[in-house]
């Protein structure tokens, strides 16, 4: 699964709209639709039920995938932040994982 597809999926799930998700992500709506279709092919199930008024709702498969997508994307974002901070010498060498997250949460 590609991260871009998971980001698109998470945003459509939050907005319940392909159009608003595309706007939020600064993608074209056809691009978001293609990413969701590709993700649906990967997981082997539809993730959204399309409604006539341009809104969508999660299918049971979509509802099951959403917490995993959230966790995957949160881990990637945490890793990117940790690497960024380490490169910029804001994170002492050897301070990783939960300790780093704990320290970051207590910074002001």
C-alpha cells in the first residue's frame, strides 16, 4: 500500500466527500478517485459506498481499514519528525521512540 493512497483514503473518510478530500489534499478529484480505486483493488473490497448527493460513507471494509491507515500514517509522520529533529540536532542522539515522543510532548 502506498502512503499517498492511505492519505487519500483517510481524508475521504474524514470528509465523506471525494471533492472536499481532493481540495484539502490539493489533488484533483479524479486523482483521489483513482487512488481510492487502486487501494480498493489492493485490499480486494470496496471502501466507500457512493451516495447520489456526492457524499460517501465507509463500507465495513473501509471502517476496518481506517484505524490501520491512521496508525500507519501516524508512525510515518512520527518517524519523519524524529529524523528531522535528529538531523537538525534538536533531538539528542540515542533518544528515540517513546522517550522522544514523551520529550516532544513536554516541550513548550
